[in-house]
């Protein structure tokens, strides 16, 4: 029979163990304060990160929570990388092309003109050297961040114009909102480019500050009202056949997470990649089907224009490779992977129907 003293001691030990377990559980909880580069009202482009936040909470049973801050509410989109690295915030969501002014190779982890479609891009990231090089890029540039690809979109439109573009000379002198490496191509064709946030594009077009624009996919562009001002929508999106979006996590925060929490974040972001490509693919054709009744003319670039864009892109990538060794390292690796992948791609897929 237990003595009163031993019963009291047992109860005290049990209480201490329970208190320690509760304290440990509380310490294991993570709150990611996440400023984003795109409004969460934008389908696929912005809704992806809210999907991630919701599923992180559910999958982790509340041990990982994410609070999403709309663009500019906590950190402005161009400041997200620096803010996460410094610890001002412990995470952020954007696309690496925003940092190409600081890290030239970053654009290659965002969207590549005449580059890989989503499946090929993912193959290089997850089963080639893509992810390794992605993290190495931030490490070698001195940024204290851990990067996770967390969404991918299929092709964008090539742009919205107020007049038909039939030959390269038709582009000369235009002022156009353009993103990433594609902007360098357009500049070689006499286009003045600016990169302004999505929410400012409508006003810039309306005021005549820009003559033309590209932004994203038809469903997203229509949400912004671009079709109300400019009526010629060109395809294919040679400049962005696929676009990667990243979740940046402060490396100290990442290091403090348990292996299970890290795996939960990695797996949820991989699931988000699947979700985002499916959502983007599903929502475009109904919008395009309504284009004509909304006064929009869908056009497909003629071969001369596509050849010209590709010719200028080859000049751009040669120049950037010569200027920056790490850009060249990533470009060479991606090119080698794509050369091998081409054997599969050229044999495995049915030819696509040409646009009318």
C-alpha cells in the first residue's frame, strides 16, 4: 500500500511532467507573419498563400499558424526579401524576379522567356539541381533566408495593347509595364518598360502613363479591369510560360523549427504547387470565351514576332551570363537539364492545335 508521502510525491512528479509537456508544446508553436506581394483578392496569384495559411493550421493541428499581410500593410513588396533576412518579419511571399536588381540570377527562379513549362520547371527544381541552386543563390548573396517554392502558374498572356502589333517596328516607342527578364527583351525592341504593381496598372493605362501592359493570366488581368481599356490581348506568353512563387522564411526561424514542422511546411508548399497550377489552368478558358462579347480580340503572335522575341532573348541571356557568374551557373545547369528533357518532351506529348 502506498504511503501518503509516496502518493504526494507521485502526484507532484505527474504534475511536473504534465507541466513540462504543456510548456514544450507551447514552445513548439510557430506563428509566421507573412507579408505578401500580391493582393489575396487575385485568383491563383493571391489566393494561393491564403490556401497555404489555412492548410498549415489544419495539417499541423494549430502548431504552425500563418498570418497574411496584404501588400504594403506590414512590408512593401520590394522590401520583403530584406525584411525576412533581417528578421523584421519571419516570412514573406513573393516571386524571386522582384530581386533581380540585387541578385541577377533570381529572375531564373521566377520565369524564363522561352523557358520551361510548369512540369519541366518542377522536374528541374525537385529532381534536378534547381532547389539546391535556389538556396545557394540566397546563401552566397548573404541573405539569411530559407526558400521554398510554394506555387507555380502556367502561361501568362503576352500583353495587352491598344493597337495590333504585326511587326517589330510596331513596338518601337511604346511605354509598357513589363516584368522580369522579358522586360530586357522588350527594351531591345525599343519599348520603354516599367514594373509597377498590379493595383496601379489600370490607373496608369487610363491616364496614358503607359501604352500597354502585361501582368498575369486572363482571369487575373480581367479582375484588374485591363480589358476595359486595352482590347488586343496577345498570346502565347513567351516571356512567362511558367512562374514560380516563393515562401521565404528567416533562416533562424527555420532552424528553430522541429524536423516535423519543417517537413509540414515543405509538404504544404509542394501541395500548394499542385493546387496553384490546377486552379490557374481551370479558370482561364471561361474568361477567354467571354472575351469577344467584352470587345477583346485575342491574337496569337505571328512567326516573325515570335522569332524576333527569341532572337533578342538569346542576346539578353548571353549578356547576363557574361556579366554575372552565378547567373551563368544557373543558366548552364537549367539549359543542360532542358537539353536532356527535350528527348522526352519531343516524343511523349501530342502536338498542340495551332490557334485560329
